C-alpha cells in the first residue's frame, strides 16, 4: 500500500502542474477594455439584415434612452452593455459610412464611438459574430436596437408595443 502511495504522489504533482496555477507575472490575457484599441465600425449581415458590427464582428447597438451623442448607460448598465470605446479616431469599413462615425466623451473612461450621432454599445450576451441577442431588450429604462449602416435603428425582432425615443 505504501508503494502505491509513493507512485501516486509524483503523478499528482504533475497533474497539478498541468492544471496551470501559473505565475501571476506570466503574460496576462487581453486587457479588459480591448475594444478601445479596435475602433473600427463595419457592416455585416445576420438574421436582422445588414447591421453594424465592431472589428471582431460583434453586433453594435443603440439605446433609445440616449439623447443625441450623450450616453445614459453607466455602472451596471455599462457592464452589461459595454460602450464601444476608442483611444484613437474610429474608422469605418465595408458599408459603414466614415462620415457617420464619431466619438463622444464619457466621464468613466475612454471616449465612446458614435454612429449617426448615437453612442454605440456591445452586449455581454453576444459571444460570437452574428449573434444579436440584445435586439429588442427593454432594460435600464429603454429598448436596445441593432443599427443599420444608414444609421437607423433596426426594429425587426423587437416585440410589438416597443416605443422608441428617436
């Protein structure tokens, strides 16, 4: 019985080492706000039609509660609906129009990218390109909409009775 315990100990040590506890000084994963470094607004097609996406292909949204370029989404709202931020001048690609891309200041960090005068957001529930699980969600005092390259909110997939502020 002692022999089997001695044989198991090195195997257990190898298994623990393989699990990764890792050195905290090892190269960290991506910065939390990596989208701030990727300010491209592009267009793609999914079940909603042609929509705006970020440089990773994730759906971009507008929030009906926002008025003009002023965001009303901060704190827990911004954790669920991360603002598309930029440290540089944002760019447009594909069918997205460069003339409609801009920025607005935010008190909580880097500027937020705007399109056609409206702040742009991502949704924490969209994990891969093509998803638009935030479409029509009514939370934090308003409805969230995917946006078209023309700069208009997309109403497809929004429950009846949803009202918009713009």
